[in-house]
């Protein structure tokens, strides 16, 4: 008789609010590094998720590379201006 996979687990919450999830459960979902927590008044659930960079989010939103490159250029210029000390008047000798 084939072995059924277990669908419910009891998790212990430590005093420091940490939860240990069984390795078999994590392995089944590809060992995610982040979990998203959903809850309502009666229950909660954890779902594997990926954390995207701002660039990945922009591409997913359909922002063209040309716009992203222009934004990077402007940020570099502003950073260079902020790093350059302001020119002061030379004091008379």
C-alpha cells in the first residue's frame, strides 16, 4: 500500500517567536528562503515566495530598460554631485 503524504503538522513556537518547520515540508517546496504569511480571524497559512529586486519588479510591471537606464544615470549623477564638496570662495591672502 502506498504511503500517503502528511498534510498537517504541529509546529512549536519558541519564546522568541520562532517557528521550526520540518525539513521534509521545506524540501517539498524547493527550500524557499522566504515565506509569506496570510491570516484571518480564525487561521493562518505560510506560502513560499520569492523576494524580487526593484529591477525585477520594474521589469514585471513592464517598465522598459531605456527608462531604467535613464533612472540609473540620474542617480549616478546625483550621487556624484553629493560626493563633490561645494566650491567656496577663496579667502583673501
